[in-house]
């Protein structure tokens, strides 16, 4: 296949089975068109254990071509600390301009002609160019605190974000979508708030489009997580018969189509990207993982989550000190310390808190870093009290923590989708390794020489449209 720039569409955790279902029903026309002009693969994760079947691990494996056993990046926000070559750095070393737009657990780069925006949970990484700071900071805060009504939204940050968007590609159609969404919440049902996640994706596309046209990178990635979130939250509303804990009829009416809404929003983005690139770039669609119904705590009320209303204040009031507090996912945080001794002091203090005789926090640590979250996953009584073992702390649980108003409904599945555009359409029946993606992308770019010797994956054979017409068989030539 002839080398041309690539845009890797990283639509986190979309399910091959749901794509097949809704394409078959004619509901995803842009996905169908991309599917029909692509080589289609099912990817398999590089691990079997559920503990490692996380997107911040699997995307890191995809970007580096290394399995977890080699790279050992376990926590979200740990990717930037690792020193493995990823696909962006390999291409930068080859003199190519690149772009990362929200890709998960990536390390910052600041190469001339390139663009870097961190994922919303690794916002300690500086964007490049620096003008992207207003955008990155606003998005990170709103993603990290989306469920927290006590978090607020600083007016200055919102104003800086709006000013940035006005100068960096904001489309009239996006503004129209925002206005329609706010009206629907006000005039129809405030529970339609869940659809706001798709608006952030559209804003991100506008920014991506602006910089992609300006910089013309050889390789670019575009990561979004909104539909993965909808699956985790609303799978039981889509498929209530699969669950013991069933939503009420009113919630099914509002949320029963939430997952399909996410897929159709992604379908619209596929159309936007197709129109944007024309014949000037190759689209590659990947999901890294997918999802399936989460049934672990069915029959016991389901799995719920609690999160601190103001985590920094809670830690300060309870005498817990760290250099930084980084929100990770849902209810979890990373506490960074100067050394392991200070981390162990934090752990000892965290372990002293209980609610109704149960330990309040789940804790893991790696050297000076402490990974912590509330581990009460079933409904906590309204009169519950938090107490410390030394009796110095006593506080009403629900004044310190708030309930994230949803039951966990979807969990991870090791299979993902990989579609490579501009190929003779064929669908491989056997799964390929997620580790094959990075070397295949480099080969498609004519950069096979940049594939590190230590990667575990292989270049996938793909028959190009041109080669098919000329009956030249399989090719991955530049």
C-alpha cells in the first residue's frame, strides 16, 4: 500500500458486536462506509488477567508494541514516567511531524511542527504548542470532576477556553449542537445531561481539525472516551434482561438509548473525519478493548461508587500530606510523595479510617506513589460515620463523600476493533495481537526501519485497492 499520512481514530472500547448489530440495522452509515473500504481485524489484548485489562495499560501496549510484562505501566498517569519509545517518538526521530490529541497515558513531546494534547487524566504533561494550555486545563477539569456538583467551574478558566475555541476552529455547527443540548435539558428532561459528553468530542474535533490542517502531520491520533463511559454506566438500561438489578421504567425510557446515542455520535465523527481528509490521509480505526455486561455484584444491589466532594480538603483535615493529588478514574486518586517513607506514612494513616467496621480506602502503592480510592461499593446508610482508629476523626460519611449516581453496568472485554482504510475489504476471522498495531502503522507509513527490535508484534498483511486492481497480491510497500 502506498504510504500516506495516517489518522488513528482511538474510539475507546467500542464493541465489534454492537458495531455489527447497528451497521446491520443501517444506523451507522459512516462506520459502514469505512468498514467497506477497510481491512477489518479483531484485536486481542496482550494480557489474560482482568487486573491488567485496562485501557491505560492496553493503549500503552498498542502505542509501544510492548506487552505489559515488558513495559510494566500499570496505573493511569504512569505512562509519562516510563521511558519506552512510542510511535510518536519513533516518527519524530525519523524527522516526521506528529500529533497526539488526548491519547491515553502518553508522554509529552515538543517537537517543531508537532502537536501534543495530554489525555484528561495526565494533565500534568505540558501541551505543545503552549497556546493549548487553556484548552487542556479546561477539558481535564471537566472530565475529572464531571460527577462532582461541588467542584464548580472557575469563570476565568471557562472564559479562557471560550476565547481559545473562537480562535482555533470552533464551527457554527458545534455551537448549534451546544445550544440544542442545553435547551433539551431545560425543556425536556434534565437527565439528558448525559449527552453532553458528545459535545466535548465535537469540540475536540474542531481543535484537531484546526491543527491538523495547519501542521499537516505524518501521523496523528484522536482519542475519545465518551461512549466507553456510556457503556460502563448504561449497559443495563440498553439490555435490562441481562441484569438482576433492573432500572425503573422511567430511567429505561431516558437512558435505554444512551449507548446507541454514543455510537451514532461516533458515526457522525467518522463522517467528519472522512470529509476532512479526502484522499490526503488514511483513516485507521481502533478501540483497543471492548465491553460486556458487568454482573459481579448483581443480586446485592450492584456496584456503586463514592467519591470525595473536596479531596484536597479531606486529606488536609485528616493530616495526610503529599506533593500532589491526581484524579485518575471514577473514584480513584494518585498521591505523589518525595520518597517511599512518606508514602508509607500516608498509607498507615489511610488504613486507619473505617465506616461501619469496614475499611474505607482501597490502597496500592509503587514506591513513593500511593493509589487510593473509596472501596465501599454497596449502598452506604445515610447515618454512616467515618471514624479513625485513634478516634481523632469522626465525620458523617455523606458530608465527605458523594454518591456517583449510577451502577456499574459494563466491564472490559479483551477484544477490540481495528479497521485499516484504503484496502480491499476483507475481514480476518482470527484475532490478531494488539501488539501488531504499532509495527503495522509504521510499515504503512513507509517507516519499517523505525520498528524497534524489541517489539513483540508483527506487520499485518493488507491488500491495497491499487494492488488488487493490478492483481499484485499483498503489499505493504512505501
